[in-house]
C-alpha cells in the first residue's frame, strides 16, 4: 500500500495534493471530504509501518490544517455560510489515531480539536451544521472521536462533550429504530411499490456506504447513554443487513443504493472499508465473535478483490458474478454507477473510493490486538502483526505473530513479558475445533475451548519469553445464496471460479461527473503518474458453470514446516498457495444488461441445474486474487449424469 496509490496520493492526486484543506483548489464535492478521507487512512498506514516518508505527509497536512484554523474554531476551508460538519468526522478519526501513535502531537492537536468542538456544540444548539444528510446519518463516527477525547484527554470538558454527543444523536438519523421489523427493508428494493430514490425518507439508511458506517451506531450510543435496549437492535441491524443485502465477500450490496442479494449487483470499495471498520469497532465494544469474523471476511475478500495486486488501481464496484471487469455499454444492472464502474483505474467512478480506500488494512492492523481487563492482551483480528504494550499494572508486553494466515492454519507467537499475564487468542466461529490446538513452548498441544460468545481462549504466560503455536482447523464450507446458488469457503477465504484472465491496458480516464459539484474549485485534469493505468480483465474459460459440491477438494502447497513466505503481492492471479478443485459443467445462463443474469430459483423439490455441456474439471481460487470471477455458483449432481 505504501508503495502504491494510497502512499502516493499526497504526491500527485489533486483531490489530496491540491485540496482546499491544504491551500489548493481541487475537490470533487462541496462536502470537501476528499482530504479528510485520505487522512483517516494515511495516519494508521504511516505509523503502522513507521514509514518516515508517509509520516512526513501526515505531519505536513496536520500542521497546515491546525495552523489555518479559523478564529471561531472552525477546521477546514469553508466560509461561515457554507459550513457542514460531515467532513470533520473522518478528519477527527485521523487526528485521534495520530495522537495515539505519537503522543507528542497532543499539545498541537488536542487544543485545536476542543476549540472546534466548542463551535460544533454551539452550531448544534442553534440548529446549524448538519445541512445535508451525510453528517446526520454518519454521526457515529464523530461520537467515537468525542468518546476517545472524553476518556483520554477530558481536560475538564466532560459536560460539554456529553452534551455534544447527545445533540449529534438527537439531530442524527435514528438507526436503532430503523433496525426494527416495522422499518427495516427486507425485500429487493427494486421491487417495492414506492421506489426508494435519493429523496425518499429511508434513502439515508439504504445508501450502502451509510449502511456500513451506521452498523456501529447502537454501540456508539450505548457507550455514552448506557441504554442496553438498543444493543439488540444493533445486532439485528448487522444480521439483517448481511442476511438480506450482504454479498458473499463480507460487504454490503449497493451500487450506491442497496437492492437485493442478486449476484450481478455490486458493492462499493468504500462500503468494504467502512464495513471492516464498523465490524472491528463492534467487536471491541460488544465482543461478539461474529463481528470479528465479519471483519476478517471483508478484509480478506471484499477489500483485495477491488484493488490490483500492485495497489495502484482499484474498482469502484465489485460484483460477485463478474466474469469480466471491463467497460459496459448501454444499460448496466446498477442503480447509480457508470459503465466504467467495474474496471480498475484511478477514478473508475465517483472519486470517494480513491481517497477512502487507504483506511482498510491499516485500521484492521491497528485494531488487531485488544486490551482485556487491566493486565491482559488478546489477538482479536488474526494475521501477521507485532505489538508493544504496557498494561495498567505496568507489565511490558511484546507480541510478534508470524503467520501466513488466512492462507495457512498456523500462527506462531513470540511473546516477551516482564510479569505474568493472560494472553487470549480468538478462535473464529468457522473453526473445526477437533482439528485445532495450541501449544506453549515445548509442552504438549492442547485442544481449544474458546468462550462461546467472544471466541477468546485464555492462555496464562509466565514472565520471560514464551513461544506459542496456534493451529486453526478448517473444512470446506458451502453457504446458500440467492437464486439457488452457493458460495464456497475454506477458513476466512471465499473461493470463486477461476475463469481465466487476460489483462488489457486501457486509456486512462476520469469519472466524467466527478467535479460537477466542486465549484468554485479547480476542475482541470490531474497529473497521472506512469504507474497508474486503467485495466480491463476478461475471461478465457467458460463462466456459465455449475459445480458439484460433493466433488470439492481443498489443496495447499504449505505441506511442510516451516512454511515458505507468501508470494508478494499475494492477491495476484494464481499467487495464493491454496485452491479448491472439483467437477462441473456448463449450464444455460443468459446475460442481463452486460453481466450474468440472476438465475431463476429452482422449483420446489428440485435441487440442481441441468448441464448443457460435458463434465469438466473446475478450479476455485481465493476471491481476492481473481479480478474477474464467478463467486455465486449454481450446483449440479454429476453422480446422476
């Protein structure tokens, strides 16, 4: 990421490099959200890697923004008559991460934040500040920052802070009420009698990025109100959103607006990264193992499928049934996405995903470890990571996790501690416990007995250095999807049909409507470096395939210890060390508006499709490595063929 688009936007991408936030005049929207989105992601990327070049970018932007704070406390380029609070929400998330990573920034940043909060409080009391829907529907993001300040740098501002939180909630959209049977939309939004348009009262709740950000609303409200009753609403909201509008990769289907579960509808890259953040926050706040599982599913599937392996280009929209990622012509199946929305480029559609994509993996990494009680530590979001930590009881702990997870079942820990403490490992809910174990030093491996709600398993460690080997057993899992199709998983990875791949370099293009709302800012074409290209991916094998799930077999090249290093980049075509083989055949599967049509559901009593061609071998590979793919597959029974 640091060597790709995320790490170079400040160098060239005019929405960041020449943003009005840092004295420039380039923006794609009157909301002025471009640089705040970027900042929210670059801070954890810079400090997570301890990258001096990126840290300098963060400090440069911070210094300018704070130095140009208005006399009344406003942060940002807007004059008093044009002020909306929304873009300050991602900015504040970036600022609190900055102070967490580098406490020497507190003397400069915290006073500026409080000066702004005093103004925000006044604006909210007066009924101003939330002039558009975005701040009203995404207010939980600002609640997180306010609560962080309340707990870490209160500075005798507790009363004002609580009042500001209450004002934001009261002025915001009521997420807990939407997550009730009377209000939640359980059906395909394309089929309801009164269409949900941008002007509809329920549109803010079904805008897919809003839905992803809103998923943490109940937990953020609970943290300052203590209202337990809304937590079940929040859990309902998560389960219903993914159950009725979720894609198999862990994101929310919405090609801007939610629709249904049809596999020819897409999920925005913005939605994927916001889903990851909401799920990690919910796991930290509420502790349900399901939230961490969902975060990992999005991180290892929905995120990488939308970004090329070199991290220089991205899709706006990822579609589960996407045998080709190329420009569509004429009508497309999407609600509000252009014909280039599924190609890979700098700006294949609205620029929000270009500036918002950097937050995905860095914030996943920063949320990986959790403090438990006053003296203990847990590994919540699994993957290679290192953390140094001093507990409230002054125990110094250094944990290094070396692993090829999620492509491997083995995680190796080197843990040094100055005092005894309990280390927790999270056991994913999909784990096969009979094939899972953990060993400490040279002791015999023990079976896992995780907490049924949190998935955490405690391991008591003495002072000194301990070596842990944690093995997570897994099996092939088949989940039912819409229209009598299935999605295939092994561990945290979604496996999709490999339909072959040809990559074509296209002429660089920008989203035609991206700057129409940016007046009076610069609308000139930005400089594009040589590393950035538009790409199309097309299939070389039949995509209209059904699979026999009884024939599926998992394969890995990691058959020896120690395991070799993963290829870098890993989410490239045929780079992962795992795949699933099986049998299948072609079926009749028409197109609809340029992509595979939703198949009709099978009649009652019928379990499988009919073949139209010969049986053949099929290979399923990790979804994130296949930029063109088929992830929701119909089934056949070849034993009766």
